C-alpha cells in the first residue's frame, strides 16, 4: 500500500513538472512583454536551393586562387613559332632581327621624325609584340607604312606617338595621342591583338579602341594580315599584302 502511494506521488510530481514546463514555454512564447506580437515567428528552414548554394560555396576557389589562375593563364599562353617567310599570320614570332628593322628604316629615311632613336622604337615593338604574341617585325612594317617611314605628312603628327593611325578617319581628324613612344607602340600592338585574339592584353589596356573591336567581333578573330584589308584601312584593298611585302624587304637587309 505504501509502495502504491509512493508511485502515485512520483507520478503526480512528474505530471506537475511537465505541466509547468508547458506553461513556462507557452508563457515565454505568448506572453513575453518584450514581444510586439502575441506569437513568435518560427525561423524558416533553408530551401533546397539555399542548401545547395551553401554547399557549393565551400568548393569555390578563393580570390587569391582566382587571381593566381588568371595570372598564370595570361603568362603562359602559347604562340606558334613563325618559320616561313610566306606565313601571313598576325600572331607569331619574329623572323627579322632588330638590326634588320633599323637598317631598313634608315635606308628609306635617314632622319625619322621620332622622339626616340630608331633603335629604341624598334626595341619597343619587339618588347610589346613579343609580350602579346604579335609578330613585332611585321607590326613595325605596318608602322612604317602608316607613317611613311616616320615622315608623316598626313593628319597624324609626330607628337601624337600614334604609329598606326589609331582613331584617324581622314579630313583632318588626328586620332589618338599617347604620352610616350612606348605607350604608342603598346596601343598599336593591343589593337592588333583585339583583331586577332579574344585573349585580353597582359598589360593594362591603353588602346582606346580595343573594346570597340572586341565588342564588334565577339568570338570572331582575324588570323592574317590580309584580313585587315578594308578594316584597318579603307578601302585598303591590298593593305595587308603591302605590309607583308615591306616585311620581306626587311629580311633581306
């Protein structure tokens, strides 16, 4: 009998504690004076999309990794070696030496109108062209064609450091100005890259028309110097062929 009473007391105690916990929980949820509403909104569970996004974010590379990969890809692009005089590709490696380029220039104009020496301007073409994978000797031949062997005489003036007619359309429009000869060469090389590749330049863009070309061409590119006919120069029917002819003249210096 005593055991039965003890069990009843224990059961009553347990029921009382349970009831009190329910009351306290209910009071805390409904009657908390700090709450503006009589009910507390339950925190919604994350959706499947949110859970997947959170999980995938743990696999995304850090900003350091992204920057490193971008730098690595830029610095390690491949450039096909130019081995034939008949190769008309814009992208490639030089066949002529810098000395041949200088000699060809001075043979056609002993007093080029430049802010730097002939050796320096040629060196800039080899530095900037090789950096971007553009054939520097042919790009230099293009500069000679555009400037009349650095005599000028057209709309562009020597002070512009504009060696490829960037931005000039004739009728007195002078086109772009560049602060230094090297920046002028860099803009020229970058403009060639804009036509011939979807890869961004390794150096900050100084060609003001780079984005216009890339936007117009999208995924398309021009592979050969002859493809510049009617595009770089208008009408420019044999524009690319004349540049390549000058390049071949450089090789026999």
